[in-house]
């Protein structure tokens, strides 16, 4: 069978693209190896830029982000014994929304179902081909066992950081930029009341910690750990001891509760350029990964597909692949700003395994120069809320 746009990956990027294309009257088929339940139960970051919120609202996905999310007008940067608030509203007139990625996914999956979109979860044997022709193909076996071959005008790889589509691009046709970090995050969910009204990005000589929230009764927290850390070796008591120690250094005390989820999150920076090859385009984590500090991953994926939907509309209308190059050009500009911001927040706030007292004090100096300056704070607020002029 045939569709205009074949989409490999039905996470937030793939589903938002499928939705935006449907709004423009362009049909698509989106497939994913994972079941809907599996994606819904993968904990991810929880902060949406204003532009991401607007995209969900304005394109008609759902207004649940306003009803069930929490508006945050700033963050706390904690270091050197105290907290320093970055006032997003006061500095740049923007806010962020605390709304977990899993809820964004649920809203998008519901909207696609509501609008009769063709989305198939739990497929197997996925392969793609004929990418440099004007009739690329997507092959897979449905959850019910039937094999399919779908030809399309353009194929989109929105299949995440372990992307199958990305690997179809020959080495000679792209550049991969890569950076690793000698630490990871230990992430938990705890059944406890909020410890703070806004996020706390906490620098300390004992390592970084991030205090985030989910609801009045469920909280999300992270602390810097070794990438090889095994969650089974971490009792609740041991986790709380680490978190309290790091937060106590800056005058905070956390409200404790039972810990219901423990995971170690990898840290990586990665970009593959260009984000297109023949009639294939990459979007979201398939094309780039950021370390989690600053919560740019999902926001960047949504920014990608907002641009991609526009360029694919042009490409389909004119039966021409040049808009894919325009997509790369437009998307990559934001990708590298987000790469820099995520890298900067990461290196400013985390303690390297071999850090000297000089390194720690220098970071405190850097943090003080940001929080102590309207210009420094404004810079951080602009990046965190999603770059004005691009919203
Ligand atoms: C969350 C995750 C992040 O990486 C971040 O920078 C802020 C918040 C979260 O999961 O709530």
C-alpha cells in the first residue's frame, strides 16, 4: 500500500509530526516497535518550553497541558550554601510548564486515535529501503502478525536515540558529532509532598542533584552518579542520604517518602548532520541527543517536527526533495544552541570524578557570575524557556 509520509517511531516526535501533517491534509502511517503501554511507562523529563505548550494547544492536540500541568515562572540555582532564583517571567516574560513527557505522549496518541490517524504500535521486523528514490519503502510486521510493505513519498526517522533509520545514512554522506560525560543521573520517583515550589538545580561539593516535581503527592528527583551504578545496590535510605547531603549543603531539607522507581540515565551529546538523506529525514533523538540537564530533548524534538511538517508540506506539494535540505538548515540552528545550553548547564553544575577544590570553587564563581548579573540570568532564562523570537 501507499501513503504520503512513512514515519518510523511513534513517540512524541513521530506522533506530533503525524498530527501536524493530518492538520495540513497529508496522510501518514506511523509505526513503533514498542507497545503503547511500554512508551507510556517510560519515565522521561517533565519540562516544556512555552513554544512546546503552544504547539500542543494551537495545533489542537489537547488542552490538558494547561489543566494538569503546573506553570513554573523560574528555577532555583543552589550553590555555595544557598539558593538563587532565576525569575523567567521578570527577566524574559516567559514561563515553562511542568508536564511529563509521558503525558505529552498520551495526549498525542489519544489525538491520533480521535482523528483516525494510522498509528501502529508493537510492530516487529522493521526495515526501510529505496531511500534515494522518490518511492522509499517501510516494511514491518503488524502486532497481529501480518506483514506490510508501505511505499511513500518521504520517510521520516523519528525512532529515538537508538535509531534504525539513522544507520541507513552512509558514513560518507554525514558527519557525527559526539561527546561523552564521566557521570550519569540516578533518577527516582517518590510518593512525597513537594520539597520546593520550583525546580532546584543543586551544585554541591558532593555532586549535582536536581529536585523536580510531578504532582502534589509524587516527586521526581535526580542525583549525579557513576554511569556504571547498579540501582539494586541502592536502598531508599542510601538514596535519601545522598540527596539530603547534597541539598543540605545549600540549606534545603527534602521531604522523604517511599521510592517507587529507580533508574540510571545515560549522559551523551550527539548530532548527525545533515538531518536528511535522499528521501529520508531524521527528527528528534534519532538526529541528536542532549544530556538531560535543562530538559531540552523533548522540546527540541517538537521544534524539529514543527519545522519538518512545513517543509514536508512543500516537498509533497511540489514533488521535490529540496525542502528537506531547508529543514536541516532551519532545525540545526536550534539543535546547536540546545547542544551548547545542555552542555553548559551540565558542566557548570556537575562535579567531575577527579575534580579538585579549585574546580569546585571555580564553578561556584561561574554560578555566582550568572545569578549575580541581570545579563547572565537573562541569558540562562532565554535558553531555558526556549529562545525568544523562535517561540
Ligand atoms: C526534569 C528533567 C530534567 O532533565 C530537567 O532539566 C528538569 C526537570 C524532570 O524530569 O522533571
